[in-house]
C-alpha cells in the first residue's frame, strides 16, 4: 500500500474512534471545537497489500486541555502489527489553539488508555 494511503486510513479510523467516544466531528464542530494534527510519528513495520482487510486501533494515551496524544496501530488479517503511529492533536476554536472546556476534557478522559512503563 502506498504510504500516503496510511494517513487517509488513520484519519478515517480517528473519526470512527471519535464516534465511539460519543464526540463525532460534527458534534465537535457544533461545539466550536476543532482538532488539528500537530505532529505524526509513523513506523512502517510490515507491508500491507492494497486490498488487504485491516484492523485499526485508535486511542488517547495522554490528554490535557490543550492537546491530545493518540496512538494508532494497524493489524493485518493474520493479526500481525504492521504499522503504528503516534500523533498529537491541538484542540482549537476558530482556527486558534484553545483549551477544552472542563466538561469536554472530563468526557475525553474516560477514554484514556495510559501506556505502561
């Protein structure tokens, strides 16, 4: 699979994760909240075929009111880890960085999966 396709897959999986968190992008937009990707760190571990069915797992491993730190892992049909990404999103409003309200922050914290040391 072409490297650029991984980013599209990650974006779609992140949107799905937000739906599962009961904070779909449409709801965030209604609340005046934007999520801007600040940084990606990508590790290509094993090749994927273009039409292979994959599983993408997405979660916060840390969050504060200004930034969310996400991990995503892509597994092939055999359950092998093929790709992983860490990325940082900045919470924003009207195109400028802005802290999440305490209520939204507490909601997102419910889905936090801390990394084990």
